[in-house]
């Protein structure tokens, strides 16, 4: 019984990889709350003045924290699932928005307090306490921007967002390699990898994940 978390930049292909792995491993995908998220479009389209007044970055991180906490508890309870991003990654997004001045020091303190309580509860779960593997999808910045464009969500396309994307992208590797410790990490190079349209790419990614799980002593 294996639980896999799929992480990486916005638009890089997490959902496609999660669905591929779930199909191949006979498990279920727990999706990131995007289409039903009432705050996400506001976060992307708000002016700096609206962000300052409405506190959308802080509200968005609280929303994601709640939904990811619920998802990972259910995934751990069922014991054999794939998560399209997870609670372990949530802090990194909050930190970037704090560093950019979009989340205040007090808001970050409140956020981290809630996250700590949730992580303590996860660590005390009777059936599972951590994922078996994190599949980290990595690509250069040009690939990330291209895939965000191809995905075509209107609220993600504003050119003013490019520097926000760059800030997220530039620190992602450091977060994965220096701050994430819940499980082993498998890095998948997504430059030129298309698991949707190229069966060879899909088969290679599945093989890498199965090998990583086998190496960690889990069912593949």
C-alpha cells in the first residue's frame, strides 16, 4: 500500500502525472482544490491595492491548508493513493508570498501555528504518518511558462504574474532538497516530457516511480 505525493511548479503537469500513476498503480487521485476554489481567481486578478485590502494571499493559503489537510488525512486512511500536491508543499507557497510582502509577519505566524497543529495531528494518526514517495516534477522556467500558457486558465495568463512565477520557481529546488523530509524524493525532468501525448514518456515515468517505490521497500 503506497501513498505518493506529486509536487512541482504551477502548470508543470502534476495532475496528468498523478492521474497516470493512479491508473497504473490502481489507486485514487486526491486533487488540488482549483476549479471549486472561490479565492484562487481573486488572488490572481487582484490589484496590489486589492491584495493589501482584501488579504487574498493569506486567505488562499488558509483555504489550501484546510483542503490539503482533509485530503491527506483521507488518503492516509485509505492507504493507497496519489495526491496532486499536498500539505507538505503548502508552507513553501506561504513563505514565497510572505517574502514578497503579500502575507504579513502576523499572518505568517498564524498560518504556521495552524500548520504545526495539523502536522502534529498527522504524526499522531494510527494508520499512517507520512507518504512513501514524493515525485517532484522539475523543468526550466521557459517550460513552466509555456505550460501555464498551454493550460489556458484565463486568470493565470496576465504578464504581471511572470515575476511571481519566477519567485516560486527559483526557490523550489531548495525547498525540496533542504526542507522536505517526509519521504524519499524522485525528481522527474519535465523538459521535453509529455506523459499525455507520448506513451514512451508515460511508460518511463511510471517505471521510474515503480523503481523508486521498490527501492524504498514498498509495493510497486
